[in-house]
C-alpha cells in the first residue's frame, strides 16, 4: 500500500472517530462543537468517501442515523419503519442543484430544533411512543408521551387501522426562562438550552416530572401505515390535523424552485418569529409517488433536504481558557465564557480546537469575544472585539503538561497541530474515556458502566487500567462511591455492573477486539479479522502481511494491530481478560454457516422479515460483504419494496437480482440453493 493510501486511511479514521464522538455527545451528552463545525466535519468525511469510494465502509458514520441511547432507563423498541436523517445544503446554489434533481411541487417546513419522536396509533389508540435512537431502535417513552398535551391519546374521525407518526418535541423559547428559574429555585443547575431540556424531559423516569418541562409536539411525517394511502405529503398533513394531531402552521406549498428560494430567504430574515427554535428550512417533494421513485440513501431520503442558515452572532466575556483531555490523549483548549443567551440557548463554553487556533484567532483571556450560534448548543469563538480591550487582558499559555495527570504534552508526530498526553495507560482522562468506549454497544455493551462510573472507578483507585475490569468483586466496588450505598454496601448499580461484566465475558470475539481500542480497528475490521483467524492467539501470531490480506483490513490496520501488541501493558490486558474468562476464540457451534463467503451483496428497498441492521448482520455473519452501491463486482442485488435506483443499476450492469424469498434461500444454502 502506498504512503498516500496510508495517509488517506488515517485521515478517514480520524474524521470518522470525530464524527461518531460528536454525534454521540449531541444525542446523549453535552456537545463540545457547534452544529456548523459538525456539519463541516461530516461534509469533509462525505467528500473523502466520494473521492475514494473504497473508504465508504458499511459502518461509516455517513451511513448512520442518530446515536445509541446512553443508558437503559427505558426499554428498547424497533420502529416499524426506519426513521431517517436529512441531508443538508448551505447556500442557494446547493439548494437549486438539489431542486433540479427533485421534481416539484414542493412543501417547505421549518426545521424544528427539538427531539424526534415516533408515535404508533392502532385503531385510533396511542399504543406506543419512542425516541428515534439509531433510526432502527429507539427507547419506549409511551408513559411520558401521554402527559404531553399536544399528543392525543385517541385520534378522532376515520383514523386508519395502523399509523406511525413522526414528530418533533420541543420547548417554546418563551417558556425556557421560567423553566430555568424554577430549576434554580429547586436547587438544580440551569438548563443549557431548550433542545437539551426537551430531550432530558422526554427521558424522565417519572411522568410527573415530564409535565414540568412544558413540552410541545408538532408532526412532520408518517411512517408505516395500514388503511391510509395519501397521494401527497400535503394531503397526509391535512388528514393528521383532521384526526387531532398537531401539524405546523408554517408549512407552505411551493410550485417552483423560485418559490422555494423565496421561502428560504423569508425565513432567513424571520428566524425568531416561530413559536419554536428553528435551525433551517426543510424542503420536501410533495408527491408520495415521486418520493418513492427518488428513494433514499442509507441514512437520508433523496426527496427531502434541509437548508441550514448561517450562524448568528453575539458578544460576551472570555473569562478563561481551559484544556480538556480525550480518549486519544488529545489536549483541546476551550473557552470559558460569561454565560450568554444566543438563539434561544444559554451557553458558557466553546471549543478552541488547539493552541494554534487560539493564536490564529488572537483571543486573550478577559477579551470581549464574538461568538456565533445557529441552533448549536455550544458556540464557537470567532475572535476578539479588540477595540474594547482595557489592558487587563492576558495571553493564553498552552500547558506544557497534561492538566489531568501532569505528563509532558507533545505532538504525536512532527507537524501535528494537536498535542497529546502520551501517558496512555494511566492518564485518568484517557482511561475513563477508554472504559466508556469498551462499555459501549459496539463493544461489550456494559450498560452499568457510564461516564460517572468509569471516572469513579479510576479516582477511587479500584482500576489501574482496563486489565482488571473483569476481576472486579463486590469488595472492590465498596471502595467506590458510584457503586455503593451510604452504608458502604454495593448498590443496585454495582450489582448490575458485576452482572453485566459476567455476561460480557461471552461477547463475540470481534467485540473483544473492538473493546481493546486499537487505533484504526473498528467493528468492520474486527469482524473480518475474527471471522478469518477465529482466535486472539492466531491473530497475535499472524504475520502483518497475512492480516493485511484480510478483506476490509489492509496494511494500515494490520500494522496498527501488530504495533498495539508490542506494548507490554496492552498484552497484559488481553492476558488478564483471558484469565478472567473473556472470549478469546470464536465458537464454531455458534458460527453461522459461511454460505456467502467471498460474495458481495447489495440490498435495496424494504424487506418484510429484516430490518436494515438485521440484513447487514445476516450477510456479514455468513462471510459475505454488505455494500451500499452496485458495481460490476456485486454478486447479488436483493430488491425489496420501494427499491430505488440501485435496482435499475443492477439491471443495467446485468447483476443477478433476488427477491426476499430468494435472499433467504441464498442465506441458507449459498448460490447453489438458488
């Protein structure tokens, strides 16, 4: 592999990791970059994959929707029809280019800055409500949805037998100050912004607490349905309103592209006129038939787009600049701001990226600075208002040592803008982040090990690094505060952690590989390595060249894997986990027959018996390669309901096309069964 190719893989890996991290913070935590910065990261990743399609692996963040839930407060439920995201455009030229490919007439709708919700009505009765989650699986929040006044418990009129309704839950800006005042009177910290307050409100364990958040809901789409076949999106909204569901008063029909641009310009000047926060204008093809013809990508419909408006700006005082350390050791400066209300949110922090960016922007501690925000939760600092300086300002001095563990900071290699803490084993910040990562759903799925628990296990001295995680006992947990009661005995969370750890020992080998946090080795590469080599020891013993020959791995990942095991304490993690009973070999009895080994399969449209995630798992677990685009190298194209252009592409290239029934035959018996 050439040096250029290796650099491309490194660039993709770093970008993908950043996108996943910030997406997770947006849905499950406190974001540390602006919405605009995330959009730019995401677009950079998209452009890289467009220029180099071989980088567009199946589990790329560009193909994902939403993020997994942060904990298990609510039961997981599958959506009858997948909830998708929206692609974005940022200027008139991009908007017109999209319009040229999508036939009118159109509907224009305000993009509500809230939290998506999925409602199920059966014979007119509300039977379930769920969060979006990862688009396929959300959390059951039915009890909480029932106390939101805008959501009817029963539909009126001739409601269909089955109806899935999508909407957005939000808090009106006019209610937000009152909620914050009540919050502080009760001794709590002020809420950051209406969007996160709405998200937190929907996930309260007590429905009575949900009522206090003054939540509202507006419908913006439909999913699965029986007995309801609208011809247009506009007709669907009219029926939803007729049945008693709230729809937006701002939705308008546009016959031409020029009328769409007029709506874009109007709301760009009236962004604060709506009853809710908005961060863009959504444009949809009105005809349902045309929507089906246009189809969707893996994450977003081609018949809808979101126009994102440029950020708004305010000024505030820069009180200090501090530095945080992440999982990879990256030491990132961030601005500590005098709290300021901008675009409906009170913010007090903003990223400054690295020390070079601080110097580039010319900001000093004590400056009045310009910050911008367009629906983002944490804004970015644009620069200082130099004319307001009075001489008391001081320059930021980037620390020579890690602010968490004291180790001397340095760039990973010459020329790097980001400096990192090299104390990868013992730095509490890095270790805490690695523990959270190995506990995530993509690795061991340890539900009781979150941010608070990970930090406490380190601070209390219970864990030195990951090696002893599976050796934890109740006596060990008694030294922690997160997992004990006031009387010093292990609490329910502690008992659950021990039970989770016991279950996690039986995780598939590929998940164990992911949990090791080996650079560049994500779920796709880990699954490929585990499938081919079948044991951790075989992987350790394999030459780099053999690892690199594995489909979906390559030289960069292979070298990173081998390099990781040259570190003594890394090897100790594997040895300790193995001694504790963690899976180190694939169980042949549990392994699905490799009926698709060496085959590339594309699935387009909806299948009755499989969700998209289940289709991918079925293909990968049988040794096949699941891809999202049809080419001459594609072995089979499975065509389901509402299939898009991939079916036509398969016919054009003469690729074998399968029905769902034939796909099942292929899974069970391979090509010979067809």
